[in-house]
C-alpha cells in the first residue's frame, strides 16, 4: 500500500527510510545532508563502504543505526568526482532508479519490513520529474505487503499523518 503525505520525512515514525544518493556521495546537499547531520555514522560508514566496494549507480546500501532506524541509500544518481570532497553528485536516471527500486522491493520482502518512508525520490538534487518517478514507485513498490509512505509535499518540522 502506498500513502502520499505532507510533512517532514525526518519526523517519520517509520523505522526504515530510503532516499537517493550517488556512489561515493559526500552527503552535502538536500535530504542526504540532513540525514548526515542526524546520523553522522551513516555517512562515515557509507564512505568506507564505497572505498572498499566501489559501487555503481543502480545499487543500494543499507545502514542500521540508533534506535533500530534503518536507512537505505538508493544509488540512483551518477557518481561525483571521488577526488573532491566538495564535488556534487551527478544527476539520477530513471534506469538507475528502477534498478534501485527493484532491489529495494526485494530487500523489503526478504527482511519482512512492514513500513518504509521515502521522499519524492531523485527529484531534488537528482533532477528527475516527479510524474515519471511516481509511476516507477507505484510500479515497483505498489504491490508490496509493506506500507510505503511517500512524502510528496515537504513541510519543515511537521509530523505527517502516516
């Protein structure tokens, strides 16, 4: 089941969040920056993971943190310049996003996750059109037994009616 809500994703009651990044992302803008501020260990662990595994766009990486929170990083964007810490990630592609969403759906089924919160994936820094992304979200996640809470309208500091 997919439910679209208005609010601040950082105030979700869901214990699983997914968002889009690039391989070797520095988490220096958008939602990724806010997640880095709230979960600095996640950004550090992601950098370590990328150095060891050198992931490609279209892959996912999960991180389990404080209080049972789990953050799933969907690498829908093209990589940034790994040599520069101030480099911005590339744009997302719908192909990369679809690959990530398929892997996310498999992960949610395998782990028997009942609820996940996501933003309008890859539409900010990623640069994709929400209507195209929305179609992909419904196609890939719509038949899951999990509740998928999509934060379609951002309202800073507001807890959504999930």
